[in-house]
C-alpha cells in the first residue's frame, strides 16, 4: 500500500471531569496516523505554547519498564498523603531509569484534590524565532508516560490514571547517577557545602572533598554543577541586604562585648561608604605592640571592590599582627582621615610612627589627624623606581650600587648621607633629574639616616609587612564575596593568625633553647625573650665573643667610654654610667630595634655581668606573660571576652564524636554494619516521620550560614561597585596592539580552518571586519 497524504484523527482516551461547575481535563492522549507511523501528541506540555507546531518525528518503539510489584504503580493504588504518593512515583522513576516532573495540580480550600506528574521528557523543545547564542540540547521527545493522583476522602490519594509507556529507552544503570532524581543535595551535602563556603573553599574543591567523603562518584549523589549552583544560592540570598546584615552582626558583637568597636558612614543614598571595626584582642595587641604601625590598602577582596585597609604591626615574635581594619569606597584624603580618626578614637592613643606608601591622600590624612605621629614612606616603593629614572647605561654599572648602600644604611648620620648623595648625583650626572631632586627634598620621610634616633624605627622600614598580610588575607577571601562572607573570611584569617601566635607562645613556655656559650647572661636571655628575639640576641652574643675587641677605655667623671672594634672594621663608642648602670652605643641598635648589640654585650662581658640590666631588656621582645605595653597603657584593662556560639560548639563536639566513632569501627566491616544499624534506629527514633529536606529547611540552612535571617527593613544599602585607582586600562596605540598580537602563537580556527589569532566563536566577526577594511582600502 503506497503512502497517502491522510490525516486520520484517532482519540485514544479522554477524561473530563466536572467539579464545582468547572470543566477540568487532566489526561488527553491523541495520536496522528500517517504513512510514517504513529506519533503521540502530549497535551500537558509546560514548555510549549498552544500554537506551536508538533514535530512528528518517530522516536522509536514504546518501552514499558519492568520492575518488582512493590514499586510498580497501577490504577487504584492509594497512598495516605500526597508526599508519599510523589515520593513513590519518584522512587519508581529512580528504579527503572527515568526522571519525573510535576505538571500541575488542582486545589480547593487549600486541599489538593488532583496532582499530575509525568516523565521529564514529555513535551517538545520550544522553537525560538531568534537564533540562540549558545548551542543548547534538549531532552524533550514527546513522551506520554504520566500519572494522575486523585484525592479520596476514604483512601487518601489514589492513582486515577496511568500511562507506563515511554517512547524512549530507559537510562542505563551506569548513567543513572546523572539523573536529576538521583542528584539531590540532602542535609549532609548542604551542611558540607556551607561549611566549605565558610572557609573559602570553592565548588570544584568542595566536590572533590565530598566525593572522597561519600566514597566515590557513584555514591556522591550530585555533580560539581549542583555544588556550584548551591554555592550561588548562598551568595544570592544576601544580595542587596549584605551591608545591613554585616552591621547587624557587628552590633551583636558590640552588645556581647562592650570593648568591641565598629563605626560606619553612609552616602546621600544610604549606601555604605566607610566601615571600621576592631575587636578587643586587636585593641589589646595595639596597646602592647602598636608604637609602629604599617598601613596599606588592597583590592579584590569583595564584590563591590571596596578598598580593604588593615592596620598592621609586629608582635613579640616578630610576626605580623592586625590592629584593626576598614573598608573604604574611595582613596581620597577625606576617606583616610575618617578611618584614621576612628582608629585613634578606638585605641585611645595614636601610634608613634606610621609607614605608608607615597599616596598623597594618606599624607594629607596623617598630617591632619595623626598630628604627633612620625610619618615614614615605604623605602622599597621608592627604590624600585630608580631603574626607571636613571639612564640604562647605569643599570649594569657595579659602582652605581653605592647609591643603595648610601640610602639603605642605618649606620650613617644625616650629614654623611647628604654628602654621599650629592657626590653620587654629581658623579653620574643626575643632579638635574627632577625625580631625584624631589626625593632628596622629601628625604626626612624615607631615608633611614633620619630615623636613627627614633625608637624602634628599624622594626618596619617598608610596607612589606602590610603587603604580606594583604596577601595572607586574600588567601582567605574572594573577589566575588559579599560583605558578610568577606567578614567571615576576615575572621577566619584573624583566627589563623592568632592560632599561630598562640602556638609560638606555647613553644616559648614549654621548650628550652640550645645555648652556644657558657656565659650566664645567654641562659638568662633564653628565659625571658621569645625564641625569635633570642636568636638575634644569641647572634650578637656570639659576635661579641668571637669577633669584637676593646681597643681603648677612657674614664670621665660620671661614665666610662669603651672603644669597640667589630668584624666589619667599624669602631663604636660604648658609654657606661656607674650611677644607673645605663649603656649607650653609637650604632644605636638597641634604640632602633630594642635588641642589645654585640658592642654592649662585649662591655657586659668585660665587667662580668651575669644578668642583662633592666634598662637593656625593654618590653617588646619579652615572652607574652612578661611583655610590656608599648604605649605605657595597661592593656589588662581591655575586656577581651569573645562571644561563643554554644550551638556551634555543641555541633562541633557531636561531629568530633561521630568521626572518632567512625574511625574506630572502619577497620571492621561487622562493626561498621552494626554502627550503621544503630544510627538508622536512632534516626528513626528522633525523626519518626523521616527527614524530608524542604525549601524552608534549605532556607534555614543558608540562614544558619549567615547567622540569621535577612533583615526585613534595610536602612543601609550596599555600595555601588567602587572604581579604584588604575581601574581603567590604558588605551593602547594600534601599533602596540599589532606588535603584541604578533608575539602571540597562531592557532587553527575550527570553522574556517585557517591559522590566525581567532577561533570559531569570533570567526564571522573577524571575517566581516577584514572585509570592511579591504573595501575601504579598495575605495582609497
């Protein structure tokens, strides 16, 4: 029989129900018969409009899944609740290998009387008039497999209509782990993902850890895309509310501990523009070690590009310590002035010396707010520019390195520095160079010779300690983090910093240093100084023992003067006063660093001192129980109580017990099965109805991550994305672009198969551009 253009309309089944005067049609299966075969036409397509044409493609033979009777649906099967009915059909889909979707429902007085589910491959792919930018594949193939649940007051929810036939094969067993029904982020997954997000672990690494924890890819129950989507849900939850949420969190800390300080400022649109915060322990550290402060800013720590500005110093271990931090929306003098003002207000006293870069806004702010604070510029930033300012012929000149020796030396006086500087400028013809002239006029801000008489000036000569801390904080933060997540990351970094300090304190209290001499003063130094400071002191003691000698001794009315020669062939005068046992050396190492120099140690040895005099001990480098305040203010008055989350603490204890128990039984499979059975019984006892993770529970999980709900009223809004210095790239000349492009290696385009600097994504655009250029050239 030949093919005939014949459109026979056969109606297989149609159910209509009249309820409350309203006609409802739940299932309608129509088929068209043509010469190519039979094509089902779905009537419940949530993805296609009513006027779309249906593609009569033959999808193949019909497939009826085979499964045990206990999981097989049939008309008349009833369930006590709608949740049980939905769960049954989803389990059926998991068992035989197809995904399900919820197509529709009918409610009367909040009671669902009809509920309709179908195979996820029902319906047809939506045809777009406009060509899609991305190549998208579709699972839709017009499958008619579906089930209808009807509510019965006596029996609960009953299967009223069922179609088991699919027009596509079932998912293979080794592929079923990719089905949506088998990719469910349950409570374990969500808790693990939120914990990883809290410590700045990204989705890819989170998925790898989760795969290892759950026993492999077969049992992980999700994909990396699911983890990434959930992470985005966490970030999206606080969108538009994070500024208010961070202020609410800081307010809670203030209510918990009065010594906690935070200040903020908003602009005319009620958007946050300035923020400063400092916890009690940071304030205590400032009173102990905050005589010298390094201040530097960094970027890319939050999604708004707000400028992160921490105040950093050095503790008694020589390690960086954070005194407080701020977020700014601009790098203007007014912004820095506001931040410095809040810092001094919080601490009660200004630092004695502050190190910054050459930023003009910082310089104006220091002069305006930190009136009695000595301002120093970072030497490294200045000396790094020398190579740009001198002729290239001098860069390879070994003799020109005497400029570095002159500038970096802390052993010369200002007059000697100036004479050497002028000599170098004249010798190499740099006296008329504007940059060198400007730097010489500002020499009091950066040359060490002008800080020789300033206490502890050699502790920090550059902002490298700040840059190191900025890099440290960036390891804990991400550029896309909102303000609440940024504060979490900052607190995690601060805890890591303090944990390392506590570990060093423990080592100082419970270990004994190795001595290298028989001198009692060395043993005494090992008992009072931190290990990092003692290493420096021990080197000075060995230097005094092995390489220094007294050339001459002169006596005056109130003091003795010792002329000491060191192994650098430098001669220094050490003055000793009998009245108060005071020592003073011309190298001024003790004044600049707080550590006794080898020249004084030699005089102590000569005078048979057994202990270091109190006036040579200082207070900065002592072990933590002995350390003294750098500002002369009693730091014990600062209340360092920190709020402890009892719920989080209890959860940590429970998790520790569970992991310990798991580790104990994991070596024995019988014990593992026994523990699994006990846990299932305990789960059933605690949660009699089972644990079904709903959208509300997911919301609660995200709220626990942020520490509370989103505020209903937002008084302070997040800032617009900040445009920081250097945010706009320089416009490159065409010649420079061409030269840079020429250096790039060629690659073959998969579309035109030509070798060039383009690919299949921009091939048409490049070709069109070249065609227009050739037309213009031909017209010329």
